[in-house]
C-alpha cells in the first residue's frame, strides 16, 4: 500500500500531528497528515488532495520537499510511505474530519503515541529540524 505523508512545519519549527479518529485502524494514534495514493495519482497529487480534504489547506507541489520514507510490514499489508516536508501553504489547518490536531516541537514527539511505521521518521525529523 502506498501512502503519502507530510510534515507541515510552522514558523516556530513545530510539526502538525493529527490523531486518527475512532472507527479507523490504529485509532487514537498520532500521525503525519496524508493518505492513500490512488491509482494513477502521484504522491504529491495525493497530498495536495488529502490536505485539502482533511485540513482545508492548499499546498502547491513545488512546496512539497521529499524528505525520507518508511517501509513497514503490518499484519495484512506492507506500507510504503514517502514523507515530505512543507513550510508553506495557504489557509489555516483545521480538523475537517473531526480529528484532533496538535502542533508539536520535534523534541516532544515522544509524548505522542504513533503508528509503528511513523516511529523511524520521528528520529530523522528530530535530527533534521
């Protein structure tokens, strides 16, 4: 399964995390915004679509910088997840789908339970930011 994710970084160096809502797999865990890449869609196009749907923000493809990726085997599927960095977008992120949002300093990521695939990304972001 191909899923694209983004670390939205604000002017204070904080990263936006979203809490997975009840009823979804891994509910209650915090993750980087993003979602599944549809057939025929690029990861960048998927992020632009997902960020509009989930957070009501507009992102340009040239503002998405590839950073790293996660490769993780879950029980029923294998996840490939490119992670992008983004420091510029239009609009104020808001929880369109009722998910909780938190702006978090990378050094504080340890206080947020995250899916197994996201954990290696946390250390890389903490070192980079």
